[in-house]
């Protein structure tokens, strides 16, 4: 457990820096190129054109999934909804979700990726107009789980933490 706690800042830093996003006129969402990869990369890099939802759903399934697979559509919806409450883009959220999933598995408390994203996203949305930091919320969630809290109890603990940033003028 201590090893995982010590590695968390290193893993989160390994996600790379954010790149400027192009906003879609239709949705206000990041424009992400979609690829037809035959293999799933270990992590999504800042210049990776892989759809984060497809990658994340494929990682959970253990194999690449078709772009129109129901699991991919569900993951897209979860990321899209959660994205409204967080500063990080879907690529960063996908990477950090996989890291969290691996760390939870190491301590015998695995959770499905969508359940993590939906739960953390729900906490961020409860906070209103101030966006939260997904990476920090992941760390607090993991710490609560490592101390014995189940999924719901860990989320309840997060409602008392102030993990958000003030909007820029």
C-alpha cells in the first residue's frame, strides 16, 4: 500500500502536460482524432490520436473494441458528462482512471472504470460552477479506499473535500 501511495504522484505526473484544445462549434468538446488501432497503447500521450473512450473501454474489455461498440458509447457518455466538472481533458481522465484501477486492483478493491468516472464526476458536478481537479480527486478516493472505505463511502468522503479550482477571468 505504501508503495502505491508513493507512486501516485509519479504516475500522475507521467500523464504529460495538457495541450491546447480545439473547441468544436457543435458541442464545445475537445476534437480528438479517432484511430482504428489494432492494439491498445499502454497510455495515451498528449499527441495520441486514439479516442480516450474507445481506449478506456478497450482496456477494460482486454481487447480493442469497435468505435460503435456499446461499451465505447457508454464510456464516451460517462467521460463527456464527467468532463463538465473537471479541468483535465478526457485523455488525462482516461489515463488517471486506468492508474486508479490498477492501484485499486493491487489492494484487492477493483472497480469498473465507468463506475469510477461516474462517481467522481457526480461529486464534481455537485460542486457547481467551480471545476475540480480529477487527479487530486483520484488520489483522495484511492486513499479512502486503501483505508478500508467501500466505493460509496469513499465518494461520501469526497463531498467534504474541497478539490476544485477557481475559474480564470
